[in-house]
C-alpha cells in the first residue's frame, strides 16, 4: 500500500488483516460506553466489515463509579453474543475482560484473584487522568505476585507525565506494557495527546494498540482517517495485537 498521498487514510485501509482490538466499551449500560444492545451490535458489525477478527471488550471497573464484577460482565457479554449471532455477525469473535482502575477495589480483586484477564495472564489497567496512584509500586507488586502482566491503557493520556518522559521509562522498566489509543493518534483528545502518542511510538515504548471506542461519534472519528505517516507506523504496531489470538 502506498502512503504517499496527503489525504487522511481511513482505518479500514490500513488495519492489518485479522486485527484484534483489546480496548473498548461495548457492553451496554455498565459503564460510560454504549448505551444499548443496538449501538453495540452496530459498532461490532462495522468492525467486522473493517476486517477485525476479535474484540476483547473492556468495561471499566472503578470503585464507587462502575464497580462491575466478573459476573455482571460475563452475563452482559452472553446477552450481546446471542444478539450478534442472531444478526448474523458471525465472523467477529467477541470476548470480555475489563479495564481496571488502580484503586482499592482493584487491590482487593487482585488479592483474591477475582480478575478477568484480557488473554492468558495479561490484564488491562488504567490510572486516573488526575494523577497516578500513590502506591503504584505496591500495585505492581501485587499484580506480579498474582502472576499477571499489566498493560497500562493509554499512557499518552496521562497529562501529569507529559513534561517528564522519564516517568514513562520508569513504568516500562518496572514491568508495565503500554497500550496506545488509536483515537489519540487520530487527534480526538487534542494535539497534546496526539503528539505524546506519536512521541511514545517513536521511542518504541508502545507494545499494543486499542480503539477505546465508547460510542458512534468515536466510530466516525476512527473511520474518517489518519495522517498517512501515522497510518503507516501504527499499521505495523497493530500487528503486535496478534498475540491475543
Ligand atoms: Fe477505556
């Protein structure tokens, strides 16, 4: 494929064959993602047409806000799975995990090993956008002790680290893998986040990609397109998600 044109390149044109999305909010009504089964099915159908092979959707688990349990997540997943089969969305495989906020609830879940991993022993975790947890090394200790590998969701969105790239280096060295949002690269969260996403990619800090899609509007942004240079680079990076097969 040629990336010489100056026009934005739609996701559909550079998404690797059999792409696996590991970050999204497509279980209706249990977090700030899609509100209805219909919205979920619509987005999943668009994804299937784009060539996505699997979606591991990741509802928030946040104390006092969305304290979803493994049970509520699995129940909701089964409902939507039945619906998409009825709608003939059969090629796309749908699974559910969670995006765990590093808070007290997560601490107790990890202690009791009540965790829905993304795949094998990988888990997706996030920090508040206001600041990192005080006891991040204690979280990391418990995660490792329980036998999991943490993937930090959208590091590029943590503006409190933007002026201190060393922090990203420390997080990587301590054992966090990084997942970048495709929406960040599209400019959806603004130029600062987009630039940080590009920066982290050029430093080879990014291990995986995800859409982090919550709604139709974001679907439109993803479909609209990416700058050719970004599309070329991220298309390569997107192949890393194949380990979640
Ligand atoms: Fe998310």
